[in-house]
C-alpha cells in the first residue's frame, strides 16, 4: 500500500532544511553513477554525507566523507558502529549485503531508502501499472547472497523483503545522463550527433521511459528529508520513441533521417535488444514488454519527483561523453550501415 508522510511533517521538515538544518546522510555506495549523484546533490544542499564502499568503482565526491568497507564480509560494517546518522540510502543489488546492512543500521536511523528497480515486476506486458498494485516476481532463495544479471529482479525483491515496510522503496527505471557506466542512453545522443540516416527499431509510437540520474538523486534526498515511505516507481513520464528521438536531435542541432525497421528484420540480422555490443539500446520487443516503458509514475511526481527536459539530458550526456570519453554501447557505425544496406535491399525485392 502506498504511504505518504503527513503534510504537516513534510512542510515542517522542508522549512527546517531550507533554513540550513543539516542531515547526517549515509550512502551505502556513493562512488558510482546514482549513488555518487545522490552524494553530490546532498553535499550541494549542505548535508553531512558519508559514503561507504570498497572504493573500486569510483571515488566519492570531494565534499563527502569516505569510509572503506567490504559489505560481503560478515562484519564489514563494523567501522560504522560508533557513527550516528539521520538517514541511510542503500543502492545494493545483493541480498546478503542488504540483510547485513539492515541488521547493523536500520534500528539506529530515522529513515531508510532502498533503491530497487522496475525489474522486480512479474508482468511486463500490461500498460499503465502502478507500484502499489503491480505483482512482483518471486524472490531469490534465502541462501542467495549475490545477484547476477539472470536473477537481478528476483534478487531486488529479496532485498525489498529484507527491508520491510517502514522504508522508502524507490523502484528505479532506466537511469540515464552524465557518468552513465552502461553507455545505453549515451548511444543515442552520440549517434544523432553524427547525423545522416539513423537506424531505429520498431515504430515512432513505441514507448520510451527513463529518468535523468540527477533528477532521481534530487528526489531521493528530498524523500530522506521529508521521511517519505512507501513503494514508488522512480521514472519520468512515458514518451513515444518518435518524440524521444526528435527532441534529442533538436537539442543537438542534428540533421537526421530515421529509418524504422521492424523486430523480425532486426532479429534476423542479429541486432541485439536493450544494451551491449551490436545492440540498438533501449529497444525491447513488443508486446512482451509493452508495460515496461509505460508505467504510471504519477504517485512519484505527486511526492516530489520533478524531471528536466529530455533536451537538457541529451546535451549534457553528449558533452560528458566527449569530455570524459564516456562509454557508448550499441551498433558500431559499420554495423549500422550494413543493416541499413540489407534493409533497403530487402525493400527493393519485396
């Protein structure tokens, strides 16, 4: 059941933090992408931020305190035994780490946030589902300590169950923007920036749904400040793929033409879906995934989630990818040309 903090408490807490009251925030992570973005935003707001991690995925922001821990160890969180925090944010995907974190810390803090995923849902076909009513996958078995790509959603369900009800469960959708280590969204701004004929999957009416990492981070910090609890989908509104591409191209000043190619042809030419080498990122087959990119996220927006214009995300992501050499995953230019050539040849003989 969706649960909100009282309006009076939210107003009071917002007023306190606007006056400079500092929150002691612990981020279990905080060195890569979303965790780091949360730390950056919280530091910018003047909060006292501590990031704990192994330190192998990246560095914590300069204004945050970093404590090196290994959460896979039974006593990995022992360095925090004498620490006091107002709120905790956990971004882990591993049930063992989450269970140990809950045992060591949850009874000592006023607010707990767990960043989950929309991959916890059992039904990806039904359009317009909401976090408070959509059925979940079965969790991984209690003895499973670590997640993998194959059991990612089920492992996150197990993490949610370990946390219990008195927490803010943020089921994130596709997270995009600067510092994205996956290179999925980054493929599209970099490809559109090259211009010319662009290979695009499906139809212009197919849905796309995503969230800028900075917007999600801001909302997570807001939720900690206002003591928001309940289950929410942390994603922006659904848009069509045609709108997505047009807005990105306009933002980048790109001169493009879009060639829409159907699923059967792409699969017959070994074009992969969603992410990775030889893929068209953000493409999922329909109708099997018709609900994945059409979730009803109005409860999140009613609870403080705001989203920036897609144009801003596209421009900033391209700038970061150029400046920092950010990763890009998807079809290479030569692979795309070969598929387009084959597509046009098939049209001539059809």
